[in-house]
C-alpha cells in the first residue's frame, strides 16, 4: 500500500508533462496529388496465362507454349523450364511472330503450326 501512493504520484506527474495542444489530422496526401490520382490514365495489366500446353512436332521435338488470355500473345519454350520467347500478333486470330519464330493456332486447337530458328515450319500436336 505504501508503494502504490508514490507510484501514483509519479504517474500523475508524467501525465501532467504531456503536450496538451490540439492536433489536426488531415486525410489524403500532404502534397495534394489528389487531382493527379483522379486524372491518371487507367492501368493496363499484363495478360494472364490462359493455358499451358506441350506439343509434339513432326520432327519428334517437343515445344511448350503458354497461351495468354489476350488472344494475341504466347510464350514458346524449347524445354519445360527454358527461357520463353514471346510471340505476338497485331490482331487475335492472326499468326504470332517474333525474331525467327512464328506461331499459328490458339489454346483450344489440337494442332498448331510452329516455326523456330533452325527447325523450320512444322505442325505440332497437343
């Protein structure tokens, strides 16, 4: 009991020293970029993978294709974990191309036509 009174006095003294000024909190950014955020252009997200398939080609090689959901882009890999080469088309349904690569078909087709450097153009089946 004797210790409680001195501790209460110390606590009261500590609270008495607190800053008692009023505080104003303003929501939003302090540099007033609200208009910049409102007027900013819409963000275009990259296309997501719609389907990942492996295809066996006429020369008995395998090609791995990740079809993207914009219907104009695909990633071609020679090995399952290899570095992808992105091929694109100007319109959906057209041949997708990149340097030395060409891909005709879509994610729902059982067979596609793939052209790769050193391999030429050949039909490949899922």
